[in-house]
C-alpha cells in the first residue's frame, strides 16, 4: 500500500548547516531501527526540509519546516509514527510537532513529476562509478532499470515501465550535494514515468534514481 507521511517540525534553536541531509537520514533510521532496512533495496524516499532561509553561512527555519517520507510498505509508516511520538527530536533543536498520513492521488499511465529533491543517477563501469546528469546519454536507461528493479523487488510486474528526464523543462540544472563528505552530482529536472497508474504511484512513493533513502529523487 502506497503512503506518504508529512511531518511538521518546530523552528530550529541552533544553526542548520547547508548539508543537513544526514540528520534527516539519521532520524529516519533512529525511528525505524538501524538494522531494519540496511543493505536492502530502498522502497522509500526522503524529502528535504522546506521553509528554510539563509542566515550567514547556515540555514534557519523561523516558522518551522515541513518534511515528508514516502514508503511502499505501510508497516514502515506505522513504525515511524509510533517511534516519532516517543522520540520527536530531529536536529538542531527541531522536533516533530505534527504528522499526517496521505494516500497517493490518482495518476495516469504517463505521468510527469516535479522533483522534491535532486535526482542521482549512477552508472557502474567495472570498478568506477559515474554520476550521469539529465543532459547525458544513458541517464534515462539507468532511471528505468532502477525503477524496474525496485518494482520487481516489491513483487510488481511492470516490464514496460520507462522513466525519462523531461529535457524540455527550461530551468533544469545540476546540483552538487555533499552528504557526510561524499559529493554527488545530481539533477533538478522533472521526470516522466510511462507504464501504468500503478507504476506512477509506485514511483511517487519510492522515488526515482539512486539513493532515494538518502534524500535523492523524491517526487512531488
């Protein structure tokens, strides 16, 4: 069952660093249990915080923030909700003040999505790894293969599903994201999912591309 959890966070009491994403990853695994999903296919995606403002060399959230976690398995959502109630701390003095569970909207067989977070596309060539951007050949094929692999892991048979960047979008750009000192070149560009409404709903939950469990590829 597809679900998305929207969390409301209180204002920060300490400066929030630009590369705060590892705090969100840490909070997610703290609530879920660190060994629960380790080394398995990520059937979930994490957004970034919204509502932030620049303040010197950091961020501040004077009115609090919103954050969402999407998951294909309802058990994950239930476990998160239970854990958040007993331990609402996230980072930098911010804590969960509210949560709501939302089902996906109705989708078409060809669905265009804006991205909530940059999309990371990795191509493995022997022992090397290349980060592909929206402008590079082969990126769509990797996006498609990654979603197909996740659907197969979830027991869904969608052999004709395909994913591509919407290169007609005039504001598409790349973004370098650093998580715990590891630099990732990702793309801020809408994506199109072709196949079926079920495939679109699945992508809405698990995200697109690689490292969706680390804050990449979350879809609006």
